[in-house]
């Protein structure tokens, strides 16, 4: 009889095992072969549970964008090696940490989470490269998290520095990823479906690792290959909502105001002819990640439940939500794993170091200590890309005894949280999750073990 994995592991190691399993199942090197197949002179790509066959093409253009782009390039290269059509030299656009040269690909290492001039250079090169494609060509685009920052291409009237400043303000404001992307798309020559202007009328199939909650195609990497349903007026409302309208550069205000009154400046919409030759397929997502964790638990005899999906809350609100749900249970009769996923936000008011998963863990610790001090638990909250904010940590693992460790170190937790200094707190008590980059990104997971 096959031994069940994880049943007898200490809780902290069990949670890390579950996290690793979830990440494994959204890494392109482990799943891409399920979506692309080669049949003689044809390429078959899965779309809506069926395979689309591409055979009437002259060349294949392969573009890999995002944190998972190196794995996507290496894996797609292996899958397509027997295609007898001419494959053009590919392009990789990736962040520094995940960068690696792949034979047959030109690699651009660009800025993330803050865009830089190398990203602008990559965007301009991509435009020139794709404009060589024609009606009888197939363009395969492999897209993963981080594409919005990695490929900046501001409209003519806005400088890269101005666009970077707007991006920075939005990241610090507490705006969610969909709101940030709405603004980004309306300041870009490449986002919001504008990339397809470079490929039309070529056949395009984009395979996507989704880092956006709910898998809205128009929000993933700011919708490079998808029609945009948002408008300039939405971008203005978002900037006003977060009190940024009077903070952003004058050129940005002017361009958004012009766009509200000039439909020619708008991003391409769903009925635009550009998208007639375009297909998009989700190959991995946050929901698929947490489902794989739950399935693993069931197979191995671990009591588990998918608790919350598609989380989009401030870290304080999520900590409160977890507590409110837990207090409904008088006592768990059996040890239980509660699995959640999504992407939280943090309002940055201090000058400390941290990330949303680290900060959430400490807020949860505080509320549990105050409201449910007798509940035993372990919590892992981490980013599936292996990075949480501008730190070298993926997130944190805490438990019902962590507060005592903080007390022993004479740390004023309330003060440190006000300063957004979660990283330094967790580092002092050895509660950070530190791993290498995972070459994927489907937002965050929270795994709570109650006993």
C-alpha cells in the first residue's frame, strides 16, 4: 500500500508541502504539454476543452512574457521541436531574478515591479519583430504574471518616468490589480489589446498563466492580447478614488482628459476586427492552484476544505474575515486544513519593509491573540511566485505561539505594523518563508491548519 504523504508531518512542514504542491501544478514546465501538441505539420492548441488545429501557416513566432517566460520558452521549444515549419527566433521578456538565456531566443531582462528603460527597449523591439508577421503566420504568445511592468510602452505624450511615477502611486495607494491595470492600459501603446495591432492579420494564440483573481483576460498583464472593456473615464475615476488625480503628472492628466473626449485614443474593444484571428487559453490560475492543494489533501487522508476563493481585500479586512468565520466554530473536532487564495492589498503609510502576505499573517496573529487566544493553528500565507513585495521572502508561516516569540524579543507589533515593517518582525522570529523564484505566478495562497 502506498504511504500517504504529509499525514505525520509537523504542521509547519505540512503547510510548506501543500504550498509546494500547489505551485508545482501551476508551473508551465509541468503543465504546458497538456495544452500544446504537434501532429506532423500541424500545431494543436487547447482552447475551451478542445484542440484548435493550426496547419496553414508559413512561420511560427514564439513570444514569452512574464516571470514564467524562461520555463515557457524551454518547454515550448521541446514541444515544438518536431514542427517542420520555420520557427522564427523567439523573444523572452523576464524579470532579473528569473532570467536565463535560452538557445533560439533573444532575452530582455527588464524591470519589475517598477518598469525601466530596458522594458521600453523590449517593447519597441517586439513591435518591430511582430510587424514582420503576416496573414500566413502563427504567433504563439506565452504570458505570465509581471507582464504589465516588464513591457512598458507609454503613449507618445507621456514619458517613461511619468508612467513609472503613476504606477508607483497606484501600487502604494491600496488600489487592486484590476484598478491599476485599467489606468496602465490607457497610458500604453501595447496594453489593453494594443499588442494585436502589431500582429494583425496573423493567427494568434496566447497561453496564459493567470495572476489576476477571477481570470479576467483583459486584466492579466493589462490585457496584451484581449479586448478592453474599460474606458478613459474609468481610469480617471480610479485616480480620483485614491486621491491621485491631483498628484499625477500634468501630461498624464491631459492625456486621460483628451481620451475621455476622443474615441480614437481608446483601447480596442470586443467587436474590433483585430481580435477575429486571436484566441486566449488559461493554462494555470489561483483557483486551479488551490484546487490541486485540496485534491492532494483528499488523496492523502488530510481533512481539508477550500475556504475562500478570489480574495480581493485589504490585509486587515482579510484577517478579520478569517477570524469572523473561525469564531462560528466552537471547536474543530479534527485537525483541518482550510485553503484560500487571491490577492490582498496593503495601504503603505510607513517606511518599513514587508509584503502583503507577511503583513496579513501578523494582522491575523493580532486578532487571533485578542479574540480567539485558545485556538491552536498554523498559518502559511505566501506568493506563488516566491516573492512577497520588495523582499526576498515568499511570505510567512506563523502559529498560535508566535505572539509569545514576539513578546520575548520585546517587539512592539502594533508599532511595527503601522510602519509596514512586517519583514523585520518575522525575520527576528525566524518565521519568513524564503525560497527561490518559482518561475510561475498565480497570486497568493493562504493555508490555515486548525487543530
